[in-house]
C-alpha cells in the first residue's frame, strides 16, 4: 500500500487548510495503461493525477492524500473480501480526520461496490464518492479527468454525508444506481423504484460501520421460464447462505410448481435468507398483490421492495456478515436503512 501526500497548487501557493480529502485508488480503467496482454491497472496514478491538477492553477482544491489499495484490479475481479478492505481503509481515513473520501474504481462492478459501501459504512458522517472512467487517460475523448475533477470539486464544495457515485456531472445515490450502458456517456443511472412504505429507520448499534463483519456466501438467481427446484437445490448444495431472487414484475414466480416452492421452503428451513427483487427497471416488489407473489412469501421469501439487485446483494452480504439471526436479517431487509428501498 502507498500513502502519499499531494496538494493542489492554487493561485501560486499550496493549500494546506481543511477540508482534507483521501483518494483511494483501487484500479479500473481510470488508471489503466497498455500492456502486452491489453489494458491493465497500473501503479503511479497519483503522479498523473497531480500533473493534471497542476494544469488548473486557477481553481484551488483542499489538501488531498493518495493511497493505492493493493492489489490493484480490473473491477471485474471485485470480491466481497475486497469490500472489507476498502471499507476499513475508508474508516481509517475518517479516523485520521479526512473530511471526505474519493474512491477510484472500475465501472463494471462500481454500482455493486457503491451499494456495499452504503451498508458497510452505515452511520459514517463523511461523504464517500466513487468514480472512474469509461475510457482510460491518454486516449481520445477520455472521460477520466472530467470525472476525477468533478468528483473532487463535489467533495470540496461539501457533498452530503453518505455514499455516492459521481459520473459525467451527476451525483447519484450509492445504493440505488446500476450500470445501464456498456459504452458511451452516463453509464450509471438511479433506477426508478417504488418509494419505501416503511420510511427510514433509526440505525441500531449492531448495524453501524465499525461493527466487525465477515464475508458471507450470497448468490443471485433470476427467474426465467423453465426454472425448477433443481436450480434452487444447486444453490443450497453449494453452501449459499443468502439468495437474491430476481422475480418477474411486482414479485411473482411459478406459483403452480409445487416442487419449486418446496425447494424454496426447504432452503429457508435450512437457514437461507431469500430476498425478492424485481427484474424490471422501474417499480418494485409487492409480494401480496398476486397469488404468484404471496405464495413466495408463504415459503419464506422476504420482500426487497424497491431495492436494485446490487443493493439487495450488498445488504444481504453485510447483514449475514454481521452474524445476525435469520429472523433479524429478514426484518432489516424490509427496513429502509439508507434510502436503498426506493425513492
């Protein structure tokens, strides 16, 4: 790991006053350079970052420090274990008096990491912004410097506490966005989800950022015509402890397949936590509207409301990692902890 200081040269002198920003570099396209095997995350991005910022002397930024969070990676290789490392680094920065954290991250799993940080860092009272780029620095039409500069300016101006995604001039809720485009501008969007009916709840100490967490085995299973009990049974046999069930519409599934429903009931009886989200880009899950949804609830499936796949996966991962009981996890899944259940 590296921890190097940098200051933004503004108006002929260096700024050393508060606020102070920590930049955590995890890899991704924003820091990639060409190799014989193709583009790969490279060390030394702080040098390139400092060079870029030095070309904008008329706009001063607060003091910033840079840290490489090793190993640097293409975000396609992101893991829940890395999320633990990243959240620990963010908490360490907060403890050291940094007033904001910028995470540089690849775009493929950036929405998953933003959702994960939203739940790993519940109660943290500083802003955390994740950004990256669709094209690496040095190529035509790169968005790397635009996103980096915009995210830094947003933090310097006093972004609200919580986890956010900054891309192409937009500040998005960290637990409500998804990657909707594989190329071009504005790859991330906050999906239009139904508003939570429960309202935001007060956070108990057991869910706050500094509680010790472990990595839990969580999977996603989309429903599709022809899905059967053996697909669920394969998840159980693999040792999965939590399952995000991507349902049709407002939360329906094959209600006339008794074997499929029995497999879900059996998984629940073995301690699995199963949460339903919708496959649709808009709306959310309401399990009691249709019989095909209410039968899912009777076999132990929990409603994910307006949560995205990324939010449900991350929330389930964190709740299981805290060692909570199946009943407690089911309860907290249906509560709005940070605005994840819709807007």
